[in-house]
C-alpha cells in the first residue's frame, strides 16, 4: 500500500471521524473502535471532489490537499490525549487508510484497514503521515472544570440543596448547603478561591430535615436572607443582620405544619417591590405567601394557586408572556401533568389548561426558565425522573412547542436538578442537569443554532455521583460561572 494515493479517483464518498484517545500511537489496538475516546465525532460525511496529481511516486510520500468545512464542530485539546483520525473512502475500488497519530514526522506506527467496513487494522511502520490535519479555530475551547473535593465540602453528605449569595457584602459569592438531618454548611468566600466554614451563630448549629434552600432579600435591607424548606416542619427563615450574621425569624407567618415540602422560590408576584414566596408541598395544597413588608408573610388562599393540590416537587418563576409580572411553573411527579400559572396582575393567577407544557406528564421534579435561543422570550426545561426530560421553546403569545431533537431531549436518567448558565461566555445559555443513582450528569453546551452538544469531558461531563440540585456561581471572579 505504500507509495500509492489513498484515493482511487477524484470523486470521493468520504467520511472523516475524529476522537481524542488516551493511547499512544505505538499502543493502538488493532480493534479500531477500542481506541476511540468518548468525544468521537463524525465531522464530514459525503461526497467531495479532490484535485490532486493522478500519478503516485513509488515509495511516496504523495501529498495532496483536501480542504473541508466540518459538518459538526470538533474541539481538540492536546492536553487530553492524542488525536485519532479515521478516514473512510467508500468510493468504488477504494481502500481505507487510517492514521493513528496527530504528530507529523514522528516515525510512529500507523494503523491501516482494508475496506471501509473493516473492523480490524494492522500496524505498519511507514515513517510518514497518511493524513495531516490543520485546524483553524473558529472559537476558543470551552472552559474545563476541576472538581474541588477538599476544604469545607469534605465529608459533606446527604445534602438536599445549595444556593450562592454574597452574605457579607464583600463582593465574593458565598454559599449555603442544606443538609438532611444535620446542620447545614454555611461557607464564607475568602477571596482567594478558598472557603471557610462559618461556625458562629445559631444557623450553623441548627439541624433539620432540609429539602431545599433559597436566598432572597425579603426585608429589603440590601443583604440576602435565607429560607430553608423542611420536610414535615415549618420552613426556617433566617434574617441576615449584616456581615453574614443570621437570626431566626420565629414570627414570619410561614406555616406549612406537617406537609411534605420539597421546594420554594422567591418572586415579587404583585409588583409591590417586596419579595413574596411560593412553597411547594407534595400531595397537599401548595402555599403562596404575600410579603406584609413588616418581616411577616400572609398566606394567599385564592384559587387556583392557593388551593391546587398535586404531586409537586419543583417550581420556577418566570415572565414567559413578557407582561412584566412573574408567572409560575410547577413540576409534578407521579406522572401527573405539570402546572403553569399565568400571572394576570393584581395578585390574580389563571391556570393554563391547554398546550404541550401542561399535557406532558412525565414524573417531573425540577424546572428552569431560560432564553436559550436569544429571541427575547423565556424557554423552559423540565427535568424528569422517568423518561426523557422536556425542552419547550417559547413561540410568543403564550404558545410553546416541545423540542424533540438532540441529546438534550432524548437522554434518560433519574434527573433531580437543572440550571441554565452561559458557562463558556459565548452569549448563549448552556444547561447543567444533575442526576440520581450514580448516573453521570449532563452538561449541554449551546451551539447557538438551536441545538446542544453534550459535553462528556471529565470531571463534570462524566461525574458518576448522585445529586439532588444544582446552582451556578462565579465564586472565583474569573468571569466564568
């Protein structure tokens, strides 16, 4: 095969696949598929016309050039391994020559297979490259993640929620981790990438059956206060007295008794300038509370929002109709249809009864609003524990369409939480979905054309760890969440 052009004609039916491999060129397996990394991607598949010399010089090399725009983007980071190039010529009478290395003129072994459908390959020490790729970067590589498993997070287990906030007004994000059956973790950002666990005061020493937590400045004093949702108990509302010191509000009016509360969300639903709160209860009436502006709350009993009963697990506020007031989505489990409440202003709500958003029951447990297509309208992702999750594109006028293409709508896991953020700073919202039962989490990168690419690079893209919630935050102030 040495010294012959790898393609028999100028009209080619060509497929090119790229992958990052952890193997060195001389250690490649004869079973080609065993060499491919998890990021294997077909970047070209179709016909192409090649302009090259027809004659082949005995002994080679016989260089020629093909310039192809990739059908699908491939992002190669040399720090993660070698680049594996697979060339398949499916033209009549063609042979398959596969280059096993990305290093030019290194004399390394190459692997070749006869025929486009061959499963096995042989090693030959050709001393020359069969293919050499030159990449033109259209954009920088997306940022990578490093798992931080030491410090205040070491030993933290059975956590049921997390949220970021600058509790002490120093400009750095701190966080709280709600724990089930033991005191929560309140961590102060030291400003150098490290955190110290706050141990003074009543909050860090108070334990309970926490199921979630959310920060919000309910008293309008300029610092975030903390609401902890407890299963079978009244929620705990902690007032921030400044500089990160907290006092339990024992007269807040937030009373759910023995209800099984699983989540809460702040929003100024009546547009009076004060945060109100919605608390979701499973198999019982959900609770909507109006802020009385004096440190207390009063429950709203008006239907439908104040009286509806369902298997609610998650909730999210968002002004999906663009009328200036927040609307509410409730994710229901047990195969119940989910609920969408339109805020009509003046504290009144209408439950939407038609459309895909309220007719796709799917064991839903979480939801997040985000304008993923940058059209100025909030779209909705709903995480499901049974079957694929839902992605709804907002068409305007109160209408949604369910997106059914791509991994973001076909991947299946016991989803527990989801959160939008532009993690690569390209101007498009990406999505993190965290899963239960040791399933790897799903990190979906927004490609800016209405589609998403699931990122499988470690640690975040292949982390096999059970999780209940997710929250983005730029704790090191580097501009990336």
